[in-house]
């Protein structure tokens, strides 16, 4: 033990490298929009999504909605990562998505975000099929509500393993590929939550809150380290979204009523209301947004 402590004084710290922001770097400003475009063309170009997108938890309702929006804005390809059982249950929606965008490559990949080897295989499959990986959105996550004194260590570890470690492993693998491409203009977007910013009420969910707060901190660290590679890293913190995860009767209905009553807009978020910020963060319009957490909650965090 004493030897380990003595070694601290001679350790070598890994220093970050920051970009100089020059035009020759991977963080220089984007070129001006073409002068020949009319107003409509400039508007479309400003929010165009270039390259290929990977969405973890992509077979879920929020992931599928984001995928459709990114494809509408020009994504050349979209790989939806999820567990095999979830991909099977969403097969009809995946087929519809592919049918609606025949010029794009849309496909599912079975990936366990908590398994580094599975994540690496997922990146390989994407690059082999699409040629590049340019934007990553980490929607994969689990929710568990338990009183803290009754929560098992297994539940605690599983929540952080999926929500936080899973996000890191996917971001790390994607960033390695993006850096190797040396193209710049890439983005990684972690999905956090308003749970990262305040204690939820009335449900008890300490592990989930901590996992999402960790994602906000992770976003900042990765944004600082990876900008030099032309990779912007941001996070989205959604409020309560009106999806199947928050549906049902019993006391969850009481919780839903409480969430709406405590929101200045008086309601939960509707499916599709995260899509705009996803497009922003992957497009030219977000080219100088790095290290930001975008809270999309109808004003819930005002209280």
C-alpha cells in the first residue's frame, strides 16, 4: 500500500489537447452557405444532417421518432441499436422507416450497450454497411423506482451500468471511429434527464437520478477532450415524456397528474418534441454547440 501511495508523486498525467480553431483544424468554422441558394435553400441547408447516424435504444418510441426526423433532414444512413428482443418487437416500425426513406440505409443492429465487445461489433457493422459513423445519439436506458433504503445493490449497479456506463462505452467506441475518419463535423449526444437537475416527485428513484446526473458530467468531460478531433459532445435532458413507459393506471396515473400540475405548461412532453433539438445538435445549426445540456421539459425545472 505504501508503495502505491509513493508512486502517486511520480505518475504522469494524461493532458488534454485543445484545438487551435484554425481553418486547417477539425474545429474551424463551417464554410459560408452557398450564395446561389435562395432563402428556402439556406434554411434547409442550415439544418441539414450530413452523414450517418447511430441511435442506441433506437427501437423505442423516442429513438424511432428521432430517427425519422434526422432522416427527414438528410441523414444518409441510420442504424438503430437495441436488444434483439426489442428490435423484433419493433420490426414493423423499422420496415416502415426504411420504406419511407428508400434513398437512405436504415437498419437495426443487435447491441448490448453494457458489453464493450458488443458495442465494438456494432460500430464495425455500421462502418461496413454505411462507410462512416458521423453522429451518435444515446437513448438506451432503463428506469427503476425504489425507495433508497429498500434498493438492492444489484438494482443500483444495473441502473448505472445501462444508463451511464452504456452511454460511455457507446460514446467511446463511436468517437474512436470518428477520430479515425479525420473528417470533423461529428457529434455525440447523450440523453440525460431533468432527473439530473432536481429530485423527482413523487416517485423515489435515486439510482436513476444519479445515473442521469453522471451523464451530464460525462458530456462535459468528453466535450473538452474530443473537440480537437472534430467531435462535439452534448446532452439532452428531457422532461416527462408521454410514452408507454409512463402510461398506465393505478398510482402512476396519480404521478402523471402530479407531473403535469408541477409543469408551467401543464402537461407532459409529446412524442416528437425532442426531435428538433436532435436535428439541431447534428446539423450545421449546432456547429458551435459543444458541452451543452439542452433541457427540454416545458419549464418543469423552473420549480
